[in-house]
C-alpha cells in the first residue's frame, strides 16, 4: 500500500500521538518542512509518524537513547524496531497498533525529556516568553 493510500491511517496514528503527547508540558504540535505533522518539545523534534519508505506503515518514530533503544528492541521486537535509515539516529520506530496508550504516553514522556535536554536553552526561553 502506498503512503498516499494509507493517508487516513497515518492521520489516525498522528491524532493518537498528538492526543497523548499534548498532555505533557512544553509539547507542541507543529508541521515539518515537508508538511507532515510532528510533535516538538523546546522547538525540537520529539515524535511523528515515520515517513521514510523504510519504515512500516503506521509506525511512530520517537527520540530514544540508543542504549534504551537496544533494550526495547531486545525486549519487544514485535513492537519496536529500527531500519538501516533510522539506526544512525537516537530514534526508535514503534508499531503503533501493538502498543497501548499508557506505553505510548511513557515513550513520549521519555522522548520529551531527551528532546528538552537537547534543545538549546535560548530557544526554550524564547518559546516560553511567547507562549
């Protein structure tokens, strides 16, 4: 199935990510350079529906410490995975249909913490003053 034909599923997955992620402080819903929706924290990427062709349809990509990713992949390979494209980044892919809301919210919380640690202090201060 092409990404275009799968657009509704992608929108549904992002709606779920947005609903759970927006309950966390300093998280915002935004649009990436290519027009796809994304969650950001401190102005930096936090989570999105995976858009690279190497990812399975309806997969979520979240920022994740590489060591923690290793444990997720080992513990639950039916839920978490990486492709060659994503492996070089501190990210993990999640088969959204295989993870409950509580687990997804926990993943988003970890992603938020890692993202805010990465965000430049000046960028975070500017966002707070405008918001």
